[in-house]
C-alpha cells in the first residue's frame, strides 16, 4: 500500500513570514521531447505548455512548471483527495504514456509542497539559496530549481510574496525545521 | 564560488553544478578488439591540462542536463558553454 502519511509540518507564523504545508496536492511529472507531446499536454490540460526556461503556466485548477527542455511538473491549485485524482492520472497515462509520446509519473508522494508567504520570504530564501532572486521576485509565474540549505527544491512564484516550494518528502521535515530557525532570526 | 551559464537555465551558482571530466572522448567502436592498455587509455587516461580545457558539466541541482564548457583551469575563466553534440566554439 502507498503511504499517504505526511511529515509533521504545521503552519508557523513569524514577522512577515508564514510557512505552511499545503497537502495533499496532486503532482505529476511529465517528460517528452517532441512537438506532438507538447501540444498533447496542452490540449489535455487546457494549458499552453511553457517552453521558455524558468517559466510556468496556470489555469484555475492546475499549474504546469518548466523544469528542463523535456520535463515539466504539474500540480493542482487546490487540495485534492488523491484517491479522487485518478481520473487525471489515467487520462494522461492513456493519452501520453500508452501512445508513446512521453512519460507520465504520479509524484504526489514524492514532493511535499510548502507555501511561503509574506514580505520577507525572499530574505528567508537568501539565508540558504545560492540563487539570485532579483528578477524572479518581480516575475509572476517564474520557476527555479535550486538548492536551499543544500537541499534540492523547486520554487514557483505564484503571486507577490507568495511562493510554493517543493521539497522531497524525506528532506521536508528537516528543511521545515531549518526554515523555522532561519525565519525566527530575520 | 563562480557563476556558470547553463545553456538551458541561464546564469547559476557553481554549487548547482557537477563537473563531469574531459569532453569529446569517443568510445571505441569495438571494445572487445582492444588490448587492456588501449581500453585503460579510454577509461582512465585524461589530459588534465593547466590552461584552456574542454569539459563536460551537469546542471545537477537545476535542469539536470549535460553540456560542455571551455574553461581555463588555471584561473577558472569560462570562455564558452555549448550543448552536447555541438562542436567546440574555439580551437
Ligand atoms: Zn540548467
């Protein structure tokens, strides 16, 4: 049986920084190279597949993040009962994997999404990221994969001072504790 | 610390990358027909130049793509970055 238990991450508030876990969220990894694949995911999801580096596209339900020239991360905007999310899983699997256009992997349990909100979120990130957030900060929808306190993360600039951070489940509790420590000193 | 311009993601800190050794080493077509010395030459022997060297790098904590780089090993100056399969842009 799949283990849907989540690591212990509560909502924590600091001055101008709010750290909260938003789970369960549906997450899918999509990989493919050719043009047919790119138009197919756009069609199935009603999203224009972002092909420019470090960008994303969204609709009311879903977000599609560029990870690499042949890899995207799809995640739901709202919390979702993962048992009910199979329809999307099946649909994409049948239309993409089965037709050999690309590969579709459900990574809902692989990543944990942590929402970072508040005026000082970029100060928190600066405490542990080698990435320059100057341009990222002002471009809504920007995506970056980088290191945060030596841990691989994906960061999605959802809105002004409102970020979604993806971290691997096994690292999530540690990163959460570290972020609390850092945020309490800012 | 220095910056590397990933051909896919743009300028990123060196800590996001992994070095992959000398570039453009061609795998022998028929490994079974080589002597042990010739095979060892392909597997292990690298130039390790002091000066301008062609290298493979991987953006391991970003897009996870491999690419090539022209780097001066004596001062870490990066002269060029180019994608896998492309010819080196300088001699
Ligand atoms: Zn990259």
